[in-house]
C-alpha cells in the first residue's frame, strides 16, 4: 500500500503529523489494517498523545497479536499508559 510506505517514510523522518495523515487515509480504506494502526499509534506516541497511542496499539495487537511495531511501541509508552 503506497500510503503506508509513504507514511512510514514520514515517521522515520520524524514528520509525525504527515505520517498521521497517511495512516488515517489508510485506515479510511481499511479500518482493520493492523500495520496502519501500529504506525499511527507510534506517531501518536512520539507526539505525546499517549491515550490515542495506547488505543491504536492495543487495537493493532487485537488484530495481529505478533505485530512487532505495536509490541515495541506499547513498551515505550510511559508506564501509566502501558500495559
């Protein structure tokens, strides 16, 4: 999916607002896209939007319990938000 590739590139460049836009677009097309949820959750975490991050990361893990990005990012949340 082109949106996710571009979104990942933005995320790696620390352009989190742009990464969020692409993840949101991907999720409009497929609300159950685990990687898009994990990517958006990661961007939310980097922006300090921890509750939104936890929601997306947990949903990604419901859909794909072995999603490495979601597992990694959830561990990096501040303790009061992590599980």
